[in-house]
C-alpha cells in the first residue's frame, strides 16, 4: 500500500529535490524546475488570506490556516539541504515528537522538536520551544503542504500529461520514435500496473470511490468528504462573488 500511494502521489506531485550546498558554496544556478518550485513557494508564503487552509500534501488532512503564519525564511541544515519554511503560531494538524534539541537551531534561544502530520506521520517541519515565557511556534516546510484551494483543481489535461510522462519513462521506444506497448524493463511490470491503477482511480469517479471505500479507514473517508464539501463551498462562494462583481460592472456601464 505504501508503494502504491507513493507512485500515485508522484504521478501528479513532481517536486524537485531540495537544493544542496556543494562544499562551502551554494549552487546559484537553479534548474527550471527548482526555479518554478521556488516561485510557487513564494506565492504561497505571500498569500496571507485568512480563509486559506494548508493541507498535508501526502494525506490531504488540514495542517494549518495561513492566518497563523507570521513569517517565512530559508535555512540550510547541517547536511546542506535548503528548507523554505513558514513560521506559524498555531498548526492544529501537526504534533511534536521526540526530544527537544538546542543544537543546530535556526532560531537563537529556541530548541526544536520534529513535527509530523497527525494523520499520516509525514515530517512537516519542527516545533520551536523557547525559554521560559518565550513561547513556542512551528516552522513548517512549504513544499510539503498544499493550498486547500488547489485540492481538486487538476484537469483531465493535467492527468493525461502526467500519465504520458510515465509512459515515456516506462515504455520502450521504437526506432521511429513512437512508444511501444512493451516495457523497457520487464521488471517494472508491478510499478507500471500501479501507475495504471493510479491513473484510473484519479480519472474516474466510480473507480476513485471504490478505491477510497476499499483502502481508507472510516475516519479518513469522513475527513476526505469534509474537505470536498469545504472545497465545493469555497468554489460556489467564489463564483457568486465573481457574478456579483460582473453585475456591478454592468450596472455602472
């Protein structure tokens, strides 16, 4: 099940690897993918709409509301990985685990603990705990979260594009450049079957419903239904707002 979920997720969520420090210098030339990712993260971190919710990218459970974000910063860990984090005063969907450490802390005077999603245990960031009366806050990794508004914005074109990329990756290419139905490597058959299953689940309502009923626990099914209802309500609210603005413009004309 874990591998099936990873392949299904990677079919649509294609994050570039984190930038690495080479020696004592930072690589300054980002690839197009990294640059696009950085731009998206900046847009998210600057969208301080109080009504926007952030979801765990893996399980889609609610992590935090953007109104609790107090800042954004970039930091390198001792291994040279770059993290772009948002600083949140509250994050109800995250829980702190493990011991608190004050070594290698990005915020002077604060110790840190690992922060994981309350539902799927994915590492989402850290909780920073200050000395007496200094308070606590969360440092959450932007690219491990998803804006609730983007929860169901995938189109059929998005699915087909992602599926075609997987075909190019797995299928054997003919001398004339076309893709064969045969796999480049027969040992990838299990992975390809999972890709096909993920595609059918993501592109068909009936297949998706059957998959959720058979693979999600009852509480996760209820949570997913709640997210969908919230999303639909936001979509309708936005449509009404746009219609009202359009009507106001017509009245002025």
